[in-house]
C-alpha cells in the first residue's frame, strides 16, 4: 500500500465511509416474541418491561434505585430539580457535552465553569475547589468517554464544603471505579441510553441513586409532576421511557460486558500502533479503574506530529474516515453560555484539549481490520506532513 495519502491524490484506504460510531444491536429474532407481546398488550408505556429493565439496571449498578427516563438530559434536569439547585451556583466542567450544563440552566441554576485534568479530561478537584464560594450548592462532574472521574477526591470535597455531588454518567455504562461499577457514588449518577452508548435503548436515560427522595422525585417528575391525582406537585416533564425502548435496553444490558471488553481491546490496538508516532497523546485512565471507551480520543501536538488536529482530520476525511472533535467548542465558548464564563477559574486545559483532541471511530463490534486501516491513514498523514501542510497554504496572490 502506498504511503501517499488520499488527500494528495492516492486512492482512499476505505472504499466506503467509516462512521465514528455504530450501535451494537440484537437481531430482531431475539426480540420478536417479546416485541409482539408488547404490541398485543396495548401497553406501550408505564408497563412491566420498564420495571424489569429498571430492576436489572439497579442490580448491575449496585444501587437501590434505577429510574428510567426518556433521555439523559431529562434525567439531569429532574435530578438537579430534586436537589433544589434552582437559583444556586453549581461548579461544572466546560469540557463536556452541552446537555450537562443546559439541564442546569433549564432549572435556573448558575453554572460556574472549572478546569479539567489534561490527562483524564475530567473535572480537576483542585480547580473545582478554587471555584467554590458561599453561594455554591453542588458539584457536577462527568465521566468523559466513560473514564471514571476522580470520585474519591470529589466526594471528599463535597463533604468538606457540604455540597451535593452529581455525576453526568452518560458515557459510563461498563466503566469501573476501583473495581466497582459507576453508579452508587455521590448523590446520583445519570446515564444515557442513546445509540452511541454501550447500553442502547434507542433513546433514554437512567437516574441511579441510593437516595429514595431523589428517586421518588424523578419518578413523579417524569409524569409531569403528577403523583396520580391529576394535581401536579411540582413542574415536571413528559420523560417516560416507552416499553419498546426498555425491551431493547434490557437486551443491550446483557451484552454490556462483552462490549466494554471489546472496546478496551480496540483502544489497546489503537494505542499500540499510534503510540509509535511522536506527538500523539492518549486518554489517561487512573490505576484500578476501567474506562468504557464510549469514545476513543487522541490529542495532537502539531510541533511533534507535523500536522495540527484539523489538518489530520482533513487527511482522514479524504480516506473516508469520519472523526469528531469532542468538545470543540467547549461549553463556556458556546453562544448560550458565554455569559457564565468568569475569571474565578482559568480553563487552560479545557481550551487546550478543545483545540487538539480528535475522536477516532470506535464501536463494540468494530473489526480489527478497521482499526488497522484507521491507523494506516494516520501513518500516511504523518509521513506526508509537509506536503499536506503545503496543500493547506493559501494560493499565492497573482
């Protein structure tokens, strides 16, 4: 195979586009009988499938309550509401998906952005502490890419300052913190069941908690705040998880361990091959933890690699490889949230990651050949760095 990249005229490594992610789904035959039972029953919501799914998730996560909702975002909104965060300051990373923060704004909380650790990409406890004031009510941390946050340090911080602690665990099904599932730590952990995750229900979310008051609030809140007497106790949402989604989620949960083991294998293959080139950095997973690798990201040091992140992304696009730049722009630079940026905590690592991070394709049933092809595409780009950079130079004025 020629080392000349497709961006410079060679044939692409992949004839068909390689997507950034694919859901790993059961065959319809596995679901057919149960699917027919749901349709024949006429109960498409608030039924036995959701209850069974919630019970299975609670057992897996080792929590007392697993409350299924229509999305992770809705779960965050109802959890924040249950904790009384409206009108308060909440310390939160900016290097996260926008929903972590949008749910805070929906319930009227004031986000205070704190920096992340450049290696783990998760909230830096020291930066979080530096952002706390007498108006702070809670800390929200994220398990980016399914990489467990610094849970022990954050628990200690929350205890010292008497703050509530919530984890956006959207990526964290399959992640382990010191050998235990992500789930029981903190006041609540909120998971996603959308198609890019390891446990897929089509759409949906789970609020996991050992706090019965939070669980009860979310259960009522997902029903418009209606306790059953058609008299809303508080402003709620339509955040129910349909029965068909719950069925899909339960079957997906049964494949979780295989999925996370496979993704760790893929991450190891990427690391072994790409680690031979200078200027490529990898996610740091702390000893004793297991990352779910919902995403696989690298960082690019242009001085060492010879190309910057955007130039490499363009080279991979020409090879028919889809990439993503999570999270660029970070939340504090997005239009809806710029007014909440303060000088209380510098966001150097957040801004650095946003400008250098690149997410490569990963899904649970990805074949090794696809991983090797992506790696070959990165090697092609590296070997022709100077020529690619020249291709990006503006044409000289006539």
